[in-house]
C-alpha cells in the first residue's frame, strides 16, 4: 500500500499549489488526478486577480481575497524561481467601464470599493480613453482599480505543477479517486479503483468534481458552472489593463492575445460551446471595444467552475479527523490559490490558520436544509 503524509485528490491549481506548499514544508505528498493534471478549470480560466465583489453575496469573501492578493507577488516569485517558468503576471490594474449617464452609478461603485478598503478612482470618459484608447467612444465614465492584476493561468498551473514535481511531490496521473477511507472515526486516506492510499492527512481539491468522490458530498456539495471564453488577436490595437463592463471582461496577455469572457451557465458537466454564449461574449466585446471588430478569433473553449450553494469557497477541516476540503472557489480560484495553499499548510503543520476561515468551513452544509442537493 502507498503511504504519504498527505494524499491530495485533484491536480488543478488548487491541489497543485497545496502540494507544492506542503512539500516545501518537508512533507511527503501524493497527488492523484483522474487525468493529466491541470486540464480543467485552472486551464480554462481568465486569470483576473480582483478582490472586488461581483455581487452582495460575495462581500464576505473580500478579506480572504485581499489576503491572497497581498501574497500573490511573492507566490509568483517562488513558483517562477522553482519551476524556471514565467507565469505572465501583470500587476497593471483594471478599468471598469460605465455606460449609463447616471452619475450615481459611478459614486456607488466608488463608495462600495472604499467601504471594503479597496482602491478605486473615478475617471472621466476621456481620461479613461487616454489610458486605454481601445475603449468605446460611448463610454460615460470609468473606475480605475490600480491594485488589481492578472496572470496567465495556463502558464501558472503548469509552473505550479512543475515546481511541485521539482520539490518532490509524487504525481499519479490517470488515477481517479473513488472515495475517502475511514477507520476509527477518522479519515485515513483515499480509495482508488483497485488500491487504497494511506495518509495522515487527506485533502479533496477535485474542483467541481469533488462531490462525486464517495463520502465528500456532505462537506463539498459543489456543482459545475460552465464558462465559455474566446481568445482574440488584434494587430492594430493594444490593451494594457483588464477591462470590465457589466456584460463581459477583456484580459490582455503578454503574448498579445486578448481573452474575452465569460458566460456562467448551469448545464451539468458538459463543456459544449453555443452560438448564444459566444454571441453574448462577442456583442459585449464590441460594445466595450468596437476596434476589436477586425480581431482574429484564435481560440474558443469552455470550462467548469466549482460552485458551492452559497457561491463561497469550501475550505478547512471537517468533522472527520484528517480530512480537509479545498474547493468551491467558483469564479475566484486563481486569485485565491496562494491563500488557500497557505492556510491548508498552516492547518496541516500547526493546526491553526492565520486568516479567519470559519466562514468557509465545509461543516456549514451539515444542517438539514443544507443537505439538499444543489438546485
Ligand atoms: C471560464 C472561466 C473563467 C474563470 N476566470 C477566473 C478568473 O478570471 N479569476 C479567477 O480567480 N478564477 C477564475 N475562474 C475560476 C478558476 O478557474 C477556478 O476557481 C479554479 O481554477 C479551480 O481550481 P481547482 O484546482 O479547484 O479545479 P480544477 O482546475 O477544475 O482542477 C480539478 C482537478 O481535479 C481532477 N479530478 C476531478 N475528479 C477527480 C477524481 N475523482 N480523482 C482525482 N482527480 C480528480 C480534475 O481532473 C482536475 O485536474 C474561471 C473559471 C472559468 C471556467
């Protein structure tokens, strides 16, 4: 039987970063993925690093998001140094475009950000267009969020996995986890198809597939939220910052690609592209930046975000000693990677967490009403 200090189910950005962090702390790690690691949501994402809440429900996530943002530069430095790979980190800020002539919208957005301790500056349309000439002439105003950033999540995921390998993590690709093993009221490892893996600590980080692992659904009732994306390339138009409108976002990469996204759809585990989904993204793109009309479409794809019933991450220990959950990061898993890895490492090595994570406990779904399968 294989034996580890820590067995991890799922080799996306979350599982890979936890593996790296724990291996750097000197632990023996086995990382199990049912396919080649790094091919799901962590590959499909846009890589925006923004702690600003997308809805009122996400406000309780802001402190965790800010904590992750604060350690991102150091996380990137460490991953690039160990892996020898560049991850396309761009700390250039973001611009939120406002198309309504109502000045109250601008002041509400600014007040919301300041109330949460997030930097945000109001800009007149002409000043916004000086910063980003690709923005539409129809713009009424904009909000500059200078502390936000983006990262090439495909490059980051590959670099994290490479760094984990170089730090001694043992990878088992093509090894789907079927369930958790219990003995004496605690979790003692993972069950594969024809093998049991023994571990002092077991961590479930299988993204939107986590609830399919036997024994996990009560702690991590996640479901997939599909997002369709488009990559564009324009020879005659440059975008520096991440651009937002109410409908879409545009994310420039160092290699000149501009990512446009994304839909949020609850259609099960399928990753099909649809005419309606792509049309929505393209219509929003041309409203925000009409000059992209001649851009070439280089790639289209879809991925599955791990969403939880309250749209908040599911992080921390369970009632089963030895079992931790790290999933449900929904639209913010790339942003929340460094803090997730840090908190899991602190818990495994010192049974403490330096940032309050009780709000995200896997035990919050244990009440009778929360036991229902997600709609
Ligand atoms: C279109 C889109 C845009 C996004 N944009 C952003 C963004 O701009 N910023 C941001 O912060 N976040 C964004 N996200 C969200 C982010 O990508 C996710 O929250 C994050 O990647 C989740 O990482 P993960 O490692 O938990 O899951 P995943 O990357 O999905 O990895 C899960 C891994 O588990 C493996 N697995 C599944 N089942 C099993 C099993 N039974 N046994 C073993 N292994 C298993 C899978 O093969 C996979 O490798 C976006 C997501 C999408 C889809």
